[in-house]
C-alpha cells in the first residue's frame, strides 16, 4: 500500500499548518523561486487546435538588370511551414472535508494547499521554456535549449567553459512576429483553476476506500513559438563555479550584434535571462565605475539591472549543471 500521506493531506499536515491559536499561519514558501520570464512572455492564440503554424520565408525572388531587346525571367520567393505544438499541464488537489472543517478554517486551510500548485506549475513552465524536449517527452512543447543545441547552431555564442557545471544566458525578443508563447485555438490563455466542489474520491488502499474531498483542477495548455529564430541568442558554456566564472560583457555585445534589430520589431521587446549566479556576477560588474554597459534602470517602479537599455531578468530554473555545448 502506498504511503498514506504521499499525495493527500493528513492530520499531521493539518497540525503543521495551524498556529497555537487555531488559525492558519502564513506559510514560509521555501520552495518558491524567481522566474521573471513568466512576467515577460507574450501569449498569442494559436491558429491550430493543437498549436500554431508559422509560414517562414526561406528565399527571395531573383532580380536582374535588363538589357535592351532582352526579356526578364519570372521568379518567386520560397517559403516553408513550421508547426509548434502545445502541451497540457494539469494537476488536481484534494482535501478531506473533515480536515477542512477542523476549527472552521475552511477557506484559509484550503488556500494554503492550493497556492503551492500555482508555484509548481509556474516552475514547470519556466523550466520548460528552456529545457523541454519533444523528442523524449512528446506530450510537452519544444524549449529553447533544444532549438539552439550546439555551437554550430546559428545564434549560439560560447563562453568557452568546460565540464558539466555550466549555465547559459539568453537574449530573447518577445513579440508577435519574433518569439511568443501560444495556447490552442479557441481555448483560454494562462493557468486555469476550477473549483470542483465536494467529490467522492478513492484512497490508496487495495481495494480502495472512498471518502469525500474538496477537489480543485489546475490546467495550463501552453506552448512556445519561435517565429523568427534570429531573435533568440544563447550564450552557453558559462562557468558557474570556480574563480573564472564572470561572464565577459563582450560576449553580450556579440549576442546583441546577432539580432537583426534590438528595437521594436512588430511590437517586440528584448530581454536578457540568467540565473541568480550569473545575475550576481553582473551586479558586481555594474558596481565597477569603469563599466559603461551595465547599469540600473527602472521598469514599472522596480529597480532592474540593464545591459545598455535591455533589462536583465532572473530565472531560477536556468540550470548550473549544463554540459558543455560542442
């Protein structure tokens, strides 16, 4: 028989969440992370029930300088279509109705259990935007790391680190014609929560017993669409440990130079993403008065580190255990 407290809340769980006066405490969320990419990502409704199809220009028509008495051969451009798929991320929470009734703390206690589902799905989404691989997990969507997987891939810059304690920094231009998240045609954008009320559910015994529980359904149908690959740049092979782990701002200049434009591209907006290790290193560089590229700015009243006029955002889901790209 599976452990009773593995997937459901027990009386022991309840006791840990009640203050001496019987009220539900404010829980210190030690598992919470900073994944600011979720605040920046643009969401666009897909044109397919399962995702989005993009038509990409792959070749231009030929033009000629005509001579007198000679005609011009007709020409045309070439295109190809790329399909990006969505995945279905879901979860259910269930809380025994008698646990809810203890001390009359129904709303507060239930909320204390449901908020972590929001954090868990946010972390899953933030990590997936970079690392999901549909070759090994076809039920998900394709992340950025598997679109820019080698040094021979366009728009990949190396910091020349070695080993398996490396990380990456990303430059992404969010926009309807560059990079954006997608949700299936005819569906709703964002994380959906549905209160299913009191349901009769089964426990983990064999044979199963039944009891009543408050049920909540969490659902997020989402994918990633890179409409124009030129508007994403990866700086890979960044050392995350040791003494030589400071990223060279020259690499960031090289990354920006790979973009067709850092200005508005069909409503696009450029943003840097790195984990807290790289972010801390860049903050130290910004304190150097001889540095002219890193500075502090303000976005929506919040102090933000900038490289030139591009904000640098923190994503805890970016690993420090990446293997070296070759």
